């Protein structure tokens, strides 16, 4: 699918218009906000995180809800970025103090990067990651780390991350670093 993305700023929030070229589909505008600005979407984000990662070690989404409710201050770690299309949440990522038990010396971390399956490959993950970096800059963070699977490295590289360490922990993962300037 041939897509072209165009960024523009409106009222200090970022929007992304994605044009579908030859598919003849209308443009879609994706707005990003911090979860602290749109707390009505906390439950949707918590359900994504619980189903994707936390259900293996916790019995209830309530623990994720409690964790996300600590992401209350704008432009301060921890925070969560939410992507919205027509006011509906379609993706998110969080920035937290630590997400890798094998590397406690690094901080802060991007964690729980998620885009709804039907919205993937449209540039939404990139806009979420770019907004997470913009917020980190405002929060005076010098760099963001991520512990990701080797297969996802190209997504992070195109968004400013560099390979930092290989073979972290007990899975095929790497640590990447996104310098914040």
C-alpha cells in the first residue's frame, strides 16, 4: 500500500493526515494526546495493555488501570500517549521509569507500544513514538530506551532509535536508545 504522511500542528496537539493514494480512500486524521488530557480513554488503553502483555502475569485489568492512573501529570514521566481517530482511541504507548528488569540502570523507557490491528501499517505507531519523544524533550529527558523484539527494530530505527544492546534477557530482544535533542 502506497501511503504518504503529512504532519501539522493544531492547538499544541499533533495531527497526522494519512492519504491512501491509489486506494481512493478519504484522508484520516489521527490526533495524539497524553492520557492525562483524555482520561476517558484509560479503560481502552488498559484493556489493550492487559490483553497484549499483562494477562500472562495478572488476573485482572484493574492492576493496569491503577498503574495508568499514575500517569496524571502532563509532560512528566510516567506518561502515556494515545492516538485518536475521529475521537476513538486506536493506539498508545507509555513512557515509564523502567521496563527492563535486566537493565535497571537505564531510564526512562518507552513501553507497551500498541496499535489496533486494523489500524496498523498506516503510520500511527510512528506518530505515537514521535509524540512520546516530543514530550520527553519538554520534560528535559536526554534519551528514551526501549526493550523490543529484533523483528521490530526497523520501526524504531525509522523513528530515531539506535541499537544499544543485543540479546537482553531471555528472549530475542534488543535495547534501543532514542537520543532526545
